[in-house]
């Protein structure tokens, strides 16, 4: 450390900054010459701004006068690419394969610990598969720090630009994998440069991972069975038309892909939500433009709950592989999830 | 109007009563409408001064915003604090609003004159003095330290600024020779629509205008004299514990006071509804109302403009300003007004034989001399008082700057 | 003999001008302040404890929330401390980007602080809006570079998270072009305003000796006439490369602090001009590449030891103290928050002035409760 | 017309009497003051009813607007406002009542016996020259007003107009007027002197700068004591900050 303030005070000489360099003593305006001209000057400035507000607009950023308001719902400011709001998961447009391999990096780095991942297992061998069985992010506690997106080695988790998330329903802010999935083309539309920088690497890694994924594991839930149809559309649609590229969410598909246990679990969550202050399916949020189905990305699960006759009674097709997934979940993890849910329910009940 | 009602009723007193009631209702309705317009002007004006739009969602250009707000405040729950003095708390807004509205009785809207009493100018001042009682009631009844402080401040301020306000009006009353508002406006009437006949265009009238305007800003609790409701210090001053409809009434009274100030200023100094063509029988009445409103709203815009610029004075500085700056100026102005009258109108009969040398009373030469003399006196007085205040220190602190 | 009674006035915690949730217990004699007791802690969020639980990388995200007006400088200080402990080299371009962001933060903070201060004084919104306009433009830059307007989370150990794109450089230059006009406008609007002079001259005087004794920093100590600025006293980062003056006041009153802030904005603008000119063009060197991967990892472990680093935040000297025992999170973590230290002088500054001056003096200290309470 | 005037008169009288009674009855002293204001306002209305607007206005300005405020201020500075425990009636209350009625009789008896007030009719003054414009406008001024509504003031003679009062102050009652103004001036100066003395004697809280100056001057005398922060002192005991002004 160089000089302390006390030492400087001791030397009552000319003003020397601590550490050398220039010092300027600010000029104090002395009263005694003022007959109101100071206020008059200020009034001149203000009336100039007043007049300019009618003529000039925000567009000229080097000008300090002129209307600065952006009238929000009609006019929106262009969001920069790096803008980050809430994390979402990416999947490939053509194959529906998710980029996530459930490496748990994001879960570990997440400062408020709002990411919960369950790894998928091969039903036949019981081995772990590089794909996420379930991926839950509690949006209500997320602090949008973007560390998950930064740390993800597979570029699977990205920060969304959709910010109109306000809702009365806290529990609806818990997003599962189905609600989080976004096609790559969507991300490409909102952040073309950022995606271009990582595209090659990410796609290469995805190709490697897909080889190790049996069946429909790792495919975005609503893309199961739609991949071939979606292919030409996605190919035709450019980056700009990502909204059109997003295939409609097949409502029934989600029930098919679920083990009975999971369906029951979902049902329990929904029941807890229903017990909360707001009715399920009461979508407060305007749909983000990329989600073509018109349903809010957030409320996919809920709207499904409303639309599907009754997921619990729908018999899950005994496609062997899926049934085993729930069983293969470790007890420890289940307990943890259960604890989280209990806490949520308590919270929901308190509201 | 009385004739019209007499035709309907056939009874004299009933017709008189009804015509007065009609006028009262008209004033109240017009006042409320103008108040809505004023809030709109204030917010949009401030918005544009600050490079933003004001409220622009409700109705065209946000013109219906005040209506939306009125509905909101009226439908809100009316809350009286538990420890408040119930009745006084309730009556305070009533007293404030009543005193404010009463002032409108003598303010002519162009050629439309509600009542012309021969002490109209004094009446306005007197009636608006009553609203200090309401402020004190509000401040005390709320049982809140901030409200009490705000009420005390409001009263101290209002009483202090009443003095320069009245004294500046004395000059004008002397010029006119009557205390009737109508006479004051008629005195500025020029058959050729010459605006130079307005009082503000004489040196005496100008200084009087400055003093009156500043004092009125303080009376109307406008920035920079908004100490009674100083938000950053006293939350909302005497209005702190008011909500819902009572607050709406206080708010309405506040803006009506401001409008009354603007209207009086426009009438006394800017010729009221006078303007080109305001003496044509029927069209002239409309024109005069237009002129009157244009002048008043223009003055209100100046209020908004000032609000957009100045910070708030501290309460002691505010008092010093009233007593040490405005009061001497007003007194000097009375002196120069008497000089003005003496030079222009008096002859040997009144002991101004010297002035006869310049010509008959009212001659151009006399006016010119009076102009020069009073202008010199007033300008010198203004700068002298300003300088004295600045060098002797308006602030109370004698804090010697620590030499560092 | 009129004996006046001492009265206790409670300003806050719910009050329009306490800058957050903050309470002032004022003992007044008439209108004169006899004693003033700041009561804080309403916004306590366990920052330092969290910093000991979370990993170093995670902690960056909460340093944003300390003084939420200048998150960039908070991150800068924290990253510097960790870098000092781990001996991490920072590439030159990264240093320049950091300085640019820090100085932008300083402008942002001062523009808003002066606006708030004048708002406290009763200037109805105009000054605040003009200040916020600058803040808005700077926050747009932050958003482009860091992703968020206030909680930027931009600095990383060994550099910054993202490079400056040519577009952004242009945006910053555009801002710098227009900025002097703002200062000129503002000066004409307020500098000579008689009411401002009357209200701020000789109010809240903090003599030089006492300023030093209280160890206040930032514009408060500089307003009192001590040219103490960490950028000079202990040049960190690359501040020794720029020519800039340190503005100091001559009396130490509220008015001097205002003037110092105004001048500091000019000086920040000067630094920014130089930095933008000198900014090395080598792209990709925005972060220590050798360290990038490591810093991203969860298990960034610092060697055992301790480090203290300080930066000149717009509010004063912001210091971070980290003790590591070799783990992946700090063993001990402490912050010297300038707002808190400057607040300690409030009582002495307010004594003898009126109640109305309290808010002006408090505004002139420029506190952010996020930093005071942590 | 007479009927309605009578109605207003009796209504006002009832209001004034009632509020006058309430002033004595209510326990809360602030309420008493407010009732007093109400009775002042009623009296002002009486003056208006008597077509003496000038006196009415002055009544409002001076009594309702100023005197009452003064009283309210004085009351608010006192301690016991609510007057909870105070006894309303004393043992010999009838003595007070008797005195009050006696005083009232002193006022009312001449009024009843000599109902005619000695008010002289006076015309337009000659020594106050009107400006040409004002004189010319005197007639047309009434014209538009008359179209709107009647002007009772213009038709009836002024009993106590501003002009008459001003004239009598400046002519007949000049000496009393000057004496009373002198008295008020003396009172004003006295108040200033007292307040000034009070201020000098009052405990003055020194600001930091003044304190530093003080310390510096003390240091010059050789009694150096460093300036200390007083933050550690408990509230109310900030000796460092307070000093008797010399």
C-alpha cells in the first residue's frame, strides 16, 4: 500500500493525489452574482428538451434530447444475442434428438440449485445412456446468471430470450423437459452468431451421443414419431422462420412415452398445483412467438393436463424400454425429488 | 339568467336562488373539468420535458387518464387511521375544497362574471387563507408526525407568503382604484386590442407580477415551494394519511387552487379575457372565454415548466425568501406605484404642480416619465435586494468553509 | 425561557428517500438534528456466508447483487482478488475491456446518483430522467456484452466472459460521442441553479480530518479535499496507463460532492476515450485461454492463502478479502463495502442541520442498501 | 326574498350560537378552537348578509384565516390537547355565567334602544382622480355583468365599504389609527427582541464545520484536542455536538 489518507492530511501542502498524477479542484459557483439567471438557464434547457421531444426520437443515440420512450407492448427493443433470461434445452430439428447428455455440469454449477436432472438408462442393459430422462428447472428461483449455459460442454442448455414470464402460479414455473425443449432453429433465430460459433462442435458431439442412445431415449417428447415428417419442414425453414419450423406438440404422445409411475408422479404434481391458488390450465402468459402451437412453452405440461383426457387412466403402451426407466431410478434420487415436491406442495398450500 | 328562471318560476327569490345555484354548479363542473385538464397538462408536459411520454394510454393522447384516476380513487376504500381524530380528519378535505371553490365565485371567465363584489381581490385572498385552517386540521387530525410537520409547514408558508401576495396586489388596486376583479380587468381593456395595456407591461405591474406569481406558487404549494407535501422529506405531508376519495378531494382542491392562481394572475396582470375582438356581443364572449383559458393554461404551463427545473427550497430558506426578498420588493413597488399615479394623474390640485409642466394628466410625456422613473426604481430595487440577500446569506448557516 | 423538547422522528424503513429499506432515527430539537442513528440490516442476505459456501465462480453472480448499480466493478474487484490468490494472468485486451466496463459503470452510477440526489432535493424527476437516460444507454451496452442489464455476470477469472464485438465497440463509441452533451446539458440545467446552491452549499460539511478519521472513501472523501482514489493510490488493472485527473472539493459539503461526481463523469469519459483508442485488436484474448477451461470447471481450487484487493467503486473503496484453505470455495470471505463505511459519517454530517437536510446529505453519500446490508 | 334572508339569518344565528356553545362545552381544546373558527365564519356570513362585504372579507381574512391559526398553533404547542381528565364545570360556574350575561347585556341594550346606526351617506370622492380609462369603463363594466345577473351591491348604498373605512381611518380617526398602529409596531419589535434573545440563549447544535472551527480556535490557544467522531455516543448524549453559544 502506498500512502494512507492520514499521511496526506498531515502534509497540508498543495493538493497532491495519493500516488501522484493530476488533481483538479472543482470550481464552486459562488453565490452573489445570481439574480435568477441560473434557474432561467435551466428552464431554457428544459424547454429545449420539451420541444425536441415532439420532433426527434430515440433512434439518434448521440443526441441527448428527444423522445426516449419505447412504448413497450407495441414497440419492443431489439434484444442482443447475448441476452439471457431463462435456460432452455435444445434438440435437433431433424431427428428430435436432445443435445443434453445429463452430464450434471449445470446442476452442479447452478448457484441457486434449481436444476434437477435424472439420467436416462438403457432399459435392456440398465446402463446409463447419455441422455436426460427428466430435466426440471425451477424458473421461479432461477437467477438467470447464465452459468449453466456457459458451462455446458455440449451446448445443450441455452438462455432463452422470452421474458414475459409473469404469472400468479408459482408452481407453474417449474419446467420439465417437455416444456424446456426448443429446436435448434429457434435458438439459431434468436442468436445466430453465438450458435454459429459452437455449431460444429455441438453437432459433432451430438452425433457421437446419438449412437449410444437406444430407441426413443433422448428424443424430445413431442418429437417422437414426428421426426420423419418434421424433416422436410425443418430443412426448408431457414433460420428466420424458426417459428414455423417448430412442429406442433402432439398432445397424446406424452402419455405414451411415460411409465405409469411417472404419469402418477406428474398427476401428483398437477394435483398439488390444482390445490394452489390458481386453476391449472389458466394460462396467464402470452405465447412466445417461436412456439407455433400457440401454447405457452411454460405451460405445455399444464395444457396437456387439460387437453389429454386423463393421463393416469390412459394405459401406457407396454413398450418395454420405457417402463423400466422409472424402476431404474435410484432410490436416493427418488427420495430427493420427493422431498422437493413435498416442499413445493407445502409452499403451494401456503399460498 | 335570473330573467330566464323568473320566467319559469314567477317568484323572484326562487329565481335568484336558482340562478345562483346554476352558476355555482357551472363553476364546480367547469372547475373539475379544468382540474382534469390541468393534471393532464402537468403530466404530459413534464413527460415531454423529461424526454418521455406522459400517460398516453387512456383515450386519445391519454386525455381520459384523469377520469380513470378519478374512478380509481373514488372506488378505493376510505380509510381513517385508528388513532386519528375522526371528524376533523373527515372535515379537513371539505374545508380545503370549500375554501378553494369559494374563490371561484369572483373570478370572471372572460366576459362571464359569476359575482362581482366590490372587494373581489381581497375576497380571493381572504377565502384562500381559510384553506390553511383545513391544512392544519388535516395535519393535526392524522395523528402522524409527518402529517403534522407538513401541516405546520403548510400553514407557516401560507401565512408568510400571503403578505407579499397581498402587498403586490395593493399596487394593482392602487393603479385601478378599485378592488373589484371586474374593474381590474376593465382597466386593462383597450378598445384596439392593444396588449400593451395589460398591467404586466408597466414596470410597476411587472414587479408586482413577479412578486405575486412567486408568492402564489408558494400559496398553491407548487414547486419549488412544495414543502408541505415534500415527498422526499415528509412522505406526503399533511396528505400522508389520506386515501381514496378524501385524497381525491385534497388533490382536486390542490389543482383548483393552482387554477385559481393562474386565473387571478391572468385576470389581474394579463387582462383576463381581453383580446382582439372580445367586445363583440356574442362571439366576443366565446372569444373572451377562450382568451381567458388560454392565458390561464399558459400560466399553468409555466408552473409545470418551473416544476420541471427547480429543486425544493428548505423551509427556512423559504421563509427568508418571503420576508427578505419578496416583502421589500412589494413595499418598494407600492412606493413606485404611488409615484406612477402621482406623475401620471395628479395635478396642482393634489400638490403635484411640477408634473403639470409635462402636460395634462394622462399625457404621453407624463406616462413616459412615469415609466422611466418607476422602471429605474424597480430594477434597482430588484438587483439591490437580490444582492443583499445573496451576500448577507440567505442560508442560516454561518458555517465557515473549512480551509483545506 | 423557551425550552424546546427533543423529538424522535423515525425516517424509514418505509420512506420515499431512504434509498431502499433503511431507517434513520433522528433526534431533533425543533427542526435541528441533534443525533441521527442509522439503522440498517433490513436487506441482509448473507452475502459473505454464501460466498464461503458457493464456489468461486458461483460467487461472481452474487457480487452483482452487492451494489446493484455497478455490478461490473463489483465483479472486477472479486475477480482481481481471486486472480491475485491464484496468480492468474489476465490478457491485455481483457484488462481493457474490464476498464471500459468499470468506467461505464462509474458513469452509470454517478448519473443515477446525481439524479436521485436532486430528486431527494425536490427537483421533480427531470434530473433523474436525464441521468436515467444515460444509465439506460449504458445498460444496453451491458446487456449486449454480458446478457443482463444489471446483474451482468460478465467478468471471469482471467478475463471476461465474452469478447467485445466490433458492433459493440461502435455502440460504445456512439455513446461516448453523445455523453459530453449530457454533461453540458446537465450543468446548464443545475449547476447554477440558485435553489440548488442555497440548499447544498455549506450543508453536510465533512472536514478533511474527520473524513480521513472516518475512513470514508470515494466522492465523499474527495469532496472533502483529499485526493484519494484507488485508481491512483494503488493503480490496479491498467489504470496507470491512462491520463486522468482526480477531482477534489474545497469545502467538503454536499455541493462539493455533487461537483466531484460531475467532474468524475468527465474524467471517466476521458479514460474511456483513451481505452477505446488503445484497445488491442487481438480478438480471442479476452480471457486467459489456458485458464478458461479451468475456471469453468466446478472444482476451481485456489492455493491456500489469503488475498485482499480493492477497486475504486463509484461509492468508494471496495475491498474483497478472501482466505483460501485450498478448497473450491473461500474459507473466509469479507467485503469492505464503501456505502457502509461512508454511512458511518452520516450522524456527524447531519448534526446541526435541519431535517430537510438529512435526505440531501444521505443522498450525497450515495448509498446502495444492497451493499450496506449485504 | 325577505323570507329567504330571514331563513339564512336564523340558520346562521343558530350555527353561531351552537358553535359558541360547543367552544365552551367540548373537552378537546383543538375542537374548541375549530368550533370557534366555525362561529367566526358564521359572523363573516352575517356581514355578507348585511351587505358589508368588505368587513365580511376582513373578518374571514383576519379572524378565520389568521387569528384562529395563531390559536391553533399555540394550542398545538401545549401539552394536554385532549383534556381527558379536566373538570368541565366548577363550583361557582353561575358567577361566570352571570358576568357573561352582564357583558352581553352591555352590548345588546344600546343596540336594541338605538337601532339606527349613525352612518353618513357619502358620494363618490373627488380627490381620488380616476384614470380616464377607469372612468370610461365604469359604466360599461356594469353592462355585461348586468346581462348575467343582478348586482345588489350596485343598487344599495354601502354601509361599510372599503372606501368609507379607509376614509375614516385617514380623516376622522387618524389619531386612534396611528396610535393603534404604533402599538402594534411596539408589539412587533418587542416580539422580535424577545425571540432574538431566546435564540441567542437557546442551546445551539453545532455543525461539524463549526465545531471544527471551534476546535481550531481552541487549538490556537494551546488547548489542543483532536476532533473526534461522536458516533459512539448514545443518542441524546452527544456532548461533542452541543455547545453553549458565546
